[in-house]
């Protein structure tokens, strides 16, 4: 009898405190079963950075490293919002020009109406929220396919932007607070403070999650694995802050250029907020449920229409923030704001990062990783002096590859009985 009790306790201990080897084997099983997550994006990012660093050593300079953050910020933020819609198995083709409309609202409120920056920012985000309510209601309540609704909005918003900008006027953004979002940097000391707080919070979240899972008798990550994750983040983030704190100005005697770009903590704050919503709040769990099987979610008592409208509101509100960042970086708003390749890059960022086009699988972090891949491609190709044609070909190929990996992963997961 005592032997059976000892065996039971040993099994429970093994379940609650698996080794790194056990966790690695479990991860390998998930990958072989089709659940690759962000692994392809991470591998692609490493490969691309290696190739560009070898081809153009200037790719690794501090000034270019800082440029990567500002170049990809707007697309990354818009992609974060698109993740919510893609998780439902829907699409928003209007997110790019929705960001342009919201940026135009910002510019008109600042310049023509003479309002302070916070009024203009709130007006732009509220405009995005209203757009999301309209689009979401047409999809959820009226039953029009999201592809059709957002394609119509894609066309209509171009006209709205032209009307707001008097058929093509360029409105300059001179407000120092708005301009600072994408063009100014934190002080080196503040950058290190952000680094320390981020590492401590990440470690606390990892430890709390493991403790709660162990208390419920679920499989929890071993402390050694958590320490490895926290250590890796500390090293990578520490190197990034160190490089960004180096002097980047070509003429430091005239103007100094050091510190982490202000847009970085903005993206981090949005990442933490929406990750918390998806992982910890009922709304987030309901999004995954609706994306996995809308009819089953409805029968389980989930208000599917409310979830869909909420997802579109988040998507368009994030598009508004992306438009604000784009206007800050350009110091102006024109009819091309939010147009060109913005939508394609944003959708590509979400999919490349690991969010499924079929719904039910994805994270906000996917948009950040995919946005980094898109920014690296655009930046590296520019340094190598390739034209737009090559950039489009490479980015399109990477997107097609990511979509193909997603489709094959789903097929493999279905064959393994995981979906």
C-alpha cells in the first residue's frame, strides 16, 4: 500500500515539475503535430538578419537598428488589431485606409480646429471605434461577408480621406507631443528603467503562471525553463537597449541621438494589454471559441454577434493608433496615408507571425514578430538598393510561404486528431 502511495506521489511530482528535457520533448511533439506557433517567424527573422548583416554590414549599425522600430511600428500596431478579426476567421480589408481616415481626423482636429493633442488623439481613436462598430454590425447583424463589407469600406475610405484633405492637400503635423511618438527617443536612463521593469514583470508573470498551474494539478513549466526564458529575454533586451543607447548622430556636437524610440514602449504597452485581454478575460476566450466553431460557441451561450462587433472595434481602433504613429513619423497626413502597401504588410505581418487565416489560432505577439519580419525585409532590401519590385516579390513570397505553412500545419493537426 505504501508503495502505491509513493508511486502516486512520484507521478504527481513529475507532472507538476517536469524537466527541461520533458518540456522540450512536449514542444517537439506539438511541432510535429502541426502546432508550430511563431517558430517559422523566429527562424525567418534569424535567417533574414543573418543574410542582410553579411550582405550589408551597415544593417547592424545602431542607427539602422533604431530605424527598424520606427519603420515597422505603424504596420505592427495595425496587425495587432487584425489578429482579433483573423482569430474569428474573418478579414478586414479596410484597416489600412481606416488608419488614413483616423490620421486625417487627427490632422484636421490639430490644425484646422486648433485643438490640443489629447483631444485630437481621442477623436482619432473614437473615429476608429465608430468605424469598427459599423463594420462589425454589418458583418454580425446584417450577415454580409466581412470580405465584401471591408472591401466596400476600403474603396469608400479612400474617398473620405480625399474629402477631408480637400482632394489632396497635405496637412503638416507640428504638435511636439504627436511628432515625438515616432520621431523622438527616451533618455538612456529611462530606457534602462523600462528594461528592468519589463524583465521583472515578465519573470513575475512566468512564475505566477507556473505556481497557479501546479496548485491546480496541471503541468507547469520547471523553474529551470522559466529561468532560461527570463535570462534569454534579459540578454536580448539588454543588448537592444545598449545598442539603442549608443550615439547615432552623424554630428553629435550639434545634435545628440541616443535612447530607445518612444514608440517602443507604446508597442509594448499595447502588446501587454491585448495579450491580457486574449489570455485572461472572458472576451478573449470567447474569441477563440467563436473562431474555432461559431455554431458551437453560440449553443454554449456565447453572444457571437457581440464578440464579432467587439473584434472589429478593436481592429479599427488599433488602425487609428497605427494612423497616429504613421502621421507622427511623416510629420504630415496626405491621401496616401494608410494606403499603398500598409494593409498588405499588416495582414502579412499577422499571418507571417503565426496567426491562422482560418481562425481560432493566433496571438498578439504574432503581429509583433511578423511586423519585425516585414520591417527587416523592407529595410534590408533598401540597404541592398533593390527596387520596389524585388521588395514586393520577396514579401509576397514570404507571406505565401507562411500561409502554406499554416495550411499544412492545420492538415497535420487534423490528421493527428488535434482539430
